[in-house]
């Protein structure tokens, strides 16, 4: 009864992705945070250099935020292509 292809696909989708996906998500959070902090720091130093207090810091922080979101989206798209390894039990027809 549960050996139909649809039930096997549902079982694979319900399984937890595994340790590799956990590390991928941890790196997504750190990448986003580092991009945002780097944007603030670059903007702060440019503000000090050109004496334009909040303008460049906010602009670079916005660019860091956008870049961080793009990196996280690209990184999490790898999870869509994740194929769990098939065990000996899954290969039986």
C-alpha cells in the first residue's frame, strides 16, 4: 500500500535534510550578518572621510542588506536541489 511512487516521494520530502543543510543555514545567517555589518563599517569610514555623517553609512548599510538577502537566497536555493542519499531499503522496487 505504501510502496507507491507518490508515497515514497512524500516520505522523502518529510525527512529532515541532515547535517549539511543545518550547516548551510548556519552559514546563511552569518553571511547575512557580516554583509550588513560590513556595509555599516564601510559607510562609517566613508562618512568620516568625506564628512557626510549619516548619508553614506545608511546607503552602504542598505546595500549590505540587499547584498546579504541576495546571498542568502542563492545559498538557500541549494536546499531545493537537495537529494537525500538512498539507502538499501529505498532502492527496492
